[in-house]
């Protein structure tokens, strides 16, 4: 079975409105759909930017994670990476608005830096110059 692309990434957050605004204001995502799962006590929103989609969930009885999302050795998803054309520009644009790590060269030969969303979910800004 061939797969075409990733349709969306789902994240669970403490405050749907706060997180939705973060992704809209910081990156330019647009809201495309809201829905609920009453059986789970949850509500969600789909945000879209170009071909990317993020599904953000808020649950009445959410559970705080017990691991460190920045530790790559722990099994599971560790961060979301957004491709940027000019990492220096992205860094300059965000530096006065949000805590952001200094750009650095990764083992892949590409440069990156990190920010966190309001719930501490790591977001990598990745400048892909090597295919």
C-alpha cells in the first residue's frame, strides 16, 4: 500500500484556544475545522498551513506527560519540525517574541533551532539545504 504524505500531526494541549492562537500567530496557520468527541470529553481544531495540518486536542481530564520530550533516546515522538527557507530570518523574527535556542549545525549537515509551544511541545525550525 503506497502512502502519499502525512495528513496531519495530532497534539494534546491544556488550552485549545491558547494553543490555537500560538500556531496561528507564530506560524500563520488557519483554522479549517472544529469538532468534539463527547465520549472522550475532548474537543479539537484542525489548523492548516499549505499542505501541513495540525490537529489540536483539549481534554477535560488531560494527563500530564511523564517523560522529557527533548530526550531523543525515549521512544515515541520527540518534536515537530517545520521547514524554513532562512533560519536566520526565522530566528530574528521570533527572538523578541518567544524563547528560542540559538541556530546550530546538526549532524545531518543542516541548521536548526528550537522553540516550544505553550504546553512545552518542542518545535524544531529546520533549514533544509542538503537533500
